[in-house]
C-alpha cells in the first residue's frame, strides 16, 4: 500500500484545517455574517467532497499497482487508472466550479473566507466576484499546471513508457 499516505495524512490534514476554520468562524456566526447551519453544512460537505475524492484517488492508485503517481496522472492518460484519476479530478474541479457559479457558493465562501485566511476574522470582507474568480482559477488551473509541467519537463514522465 504505497499510497496509504493519501488516507493517513491528507484526509486528517483536511479535517484539522476545517476544524480550525470552524473555530475561527465563531466570531462570524456571532456577528451574524453566517449562520451556524451554513457553517456546519459547508464544513461537512467540504470534508465529504475532498475526503471522497482522495479516497477515490487512493483506491485507483492501489488498484493500478503503479508506485509512481506521476506515471498514473500522465496526460493524456495511457491506462484505465489514468483515465479514472483524471475523471475524479475533473469531477472534483467541476463540482467546485459548479457550486461557486450556479449554487451561490461564492456568496457563502466570500462570507466565510476570513475564517480560512490569515489575520483578523472580523473587519475583513471579500467580494463575491473576487472569490468566484480566484477559486475557479485555482481549481481549474491546478490540473492544467500538472499538464503544463509534463509538457515543459518531459523528463518527469520519461520513466513511464511501459504503462
């Protein structure tokens, strides 16, 4: 189980960061900028979405019997495991972008953002459009950066010929 770190490290780190954000969001709830129900709903859904994505990544990696994550995430995919990982990545990114743009997620995240950034929680505000564009750019840009790195540095995938 060479990829067990996805479960034993990344998911607890996500959970800890969400718990810290929950604690830091208390002044936002007290000030009426967000309700306790909105906060709890966001935290549970974020953990469920990210946790299930990483469990999915882990299952696919374990079933692929490939020790090198880069070889499985090669683009364009060369194996069924590669297609599965890119499908999970697309689903994760698509879900977040859909939530931001069509389910009013950018409004909730703009009100909640001070709890997940450095500095004071009260007295800071983020515009809905800024949150929508920055988070979308990050969520869509990260997989594109993976592809760009593979194109710019073919040595990264040079040992992946026999997949």
